[in-house]
């Protein structure tokens, strides 16, 4: 049933990507911005040649970035977008006017940074430090590519946290913080308040803050205190801005939003799930703040933007008969959102999970969150070296599900997909569904095997 994978990278891209991977990995923070600041300084600080919007949070960053960028393009601005991680190819991390740069452009961005990175690496190692990390180098590449395009505005998703994230060398016009939950505790802190403090590091006195409603009171308190301390202009969800109404529909939902400058009715958003309505709200408010704040956005502009936006790997239907829904849910809060989205939008008579999780994640809680939704689960793993081996994750799942018959295991991902589909269609079942979750890498590889196109 799965199709062959898409063509491999070009030799030049493979060489460059291998060089990037030799650096400190993306999931490791080196809490020091001196390296990225130094390399950008040597390059002439290209990140200051355009306006920018910076986005932090635990979940929803990528989709918010995609919606926001789509609105800004519809408004006639030339945009850059950098998000992470990628699904299929590293070129997805750097987009110009909504489309990933081509492989030659990615290689050129690497070469543009290379001589300056070499200087910074040598300086840092001589002082007892480390080389530019993988994410720092990619960030420098994105900022350089945006300047070369050139773009009018960059939409920038943080990697981990905010305070020490390499994207922080921009001076944003708008800072957006999505919902905050527990994730990456080994770097960001063990409590919601500690994590919120790290995310709040993107806020500045000169940037308008757009802040999502926080389910955790500690996060809300930390963010509000930081806004007050900075004296920054701010729009808080459920205060200055809000989702006034939403009606789920086929292929999306109808929304009424209260933005900073206007009320927007009868907007169709081509994404599933209540959480996406709130992501759209943040994007609309951020666009208002960037484009003037006092004047409402054109209704036709918003209709065109929200009705056509995509977010691959986020509550995405990738096949029908049976329905296969995949989501990059990789932490408990993301899993809770996925469960709510499935229950709201689908009436599966049998729901089969296809789950693979990375080692640094709270696998037990993630499985426990998914368990009430699933009739059975097929445990597998992606090709990531950080993936929990399927036999280990299956043992954990049997404890969580408390019923060995509901837990199956398939180390081969193509076999796992087929097994999940067969279970969904067992006994002539016509309304079964498969829900893929657990990691971005799993979502990407399922998309790849099913022959789904890459980004727009």
C-alpha cells in the first residue's frame, strides 16, 4: 500500500546537510547567543534589513507562522519564513513567498555563511567554547537568504525556548506566544512557570506582544508580569482579542474573530480543530500589529488567506477509505489537542493508532492521553536515531493500555501502516480510521511513504 519514497537529495545538498548534522544537534541548547551574534555581525547583520515577527510557545508555532505568513503575502508583502523541524527536506526550513527555497538556494545560503562560521568556530574553540550549533548555522542561513531575496518581513519560529534561542538576534516588530505546556524540561525547566519564563524571553519593549490564552495559570502570570515589566503593548487572548465563535465544517471551520483593530465574521479556515482557530486568531492579531494596528484588515484578504492555508503534518488527512489522519503530536498537550480534534471532526466506528515516539519525550503520558481514543494501537518507530525502539515502546504501551490484545508491534513502518489500515477495515468496517501520532519524524515518514507532496 505505501508508495516508494520521493527522490533523494542532490549530492550537493546531501554534502551540506551532512556537514550541518556534524554540529551540535537541534535538540540541544547551548545557552549563549555570542556565537550567533558574532557570525551575524561578521555578515553585516542581514537580519536587520527587514521587519520581523518572532513566535514562541510549546505547540502551534508552525501553524501560526504559516497562517500569518499567508495573510502577509495576501497583503502584498514579500515574506520569509523559517520554521522547524522540517518534515521531508531541510530546504523546508527556509521559505520565500510561501515556498521552500530550492536545493541550490539552500546550498548557496550555506556557502554564504561558511567563511564567517569558520571564523566564529575558531574563535569559540580557542576560548574553550563550542562551534556554531546546527540550529545556529541554519538560523544564520535563513536570515541571509531573506536578505538576499530580499523580503519585506520575516516570520520566525523559535527552536527551543526563547531567551537563548538563536533566532533572537532579530529585533522583532511583533512577538507571538502560543500555548505553553510541559516539553523539553531538560533545557527549559521542570515547571510551567520556568518554561514560560524562557518563552517570555522573546518579548521586548519595542515589540507588540500577542499572547494566547494559557490553560496553565502559572504561564499566564509569568507572561503578564513580563509584559508589564517591559511596558510593552500587548494583546491577550480573551481580553483584547478572541475567538468569538466557531463552527466545524467539512474540510475546516467557520470563524468569527475579534482582532486588535476589528471584528471579522464568517471566515472559513481550511484547518481542522479548535486549536487551529486560536492559532488563526494569533496570526490575525500579529498581522494587524505589523500592518498598522488601528485599521482592520480587509475582509477579502483574510478570506483568501485563511481559506487556502495549509499545515502539513498537523491534523492532516492524508488518505481516505480508510481515513488516515496524521499529526506531529509529540507531547501530552499536543496529544490532548489531537484527541479533541478527532472527536470533534470524525465519527470513526473503529479508531486505530499508529504511534512512534522519540526517547526524550514523555512516552508514558503521551500514550495515556491517546489511549481512551483508540480501539487498538500499532507501535512502530521512525528512522530517527532518537526513536524509542518499537519493542520497548510496545512494552510500555501494554502497561498503559492494560490489555495486550489492543497493542500490536511492527518495527517496519510500511508494515505498520498496512497493519493499521487492515485493522481499521477489519470485518468489512467502512468507517474505521487511522490516527498517526507521536513525533514529527513519524508524521514525515508516513507522508513520504504515502507519496504526499511536500510543502506548497
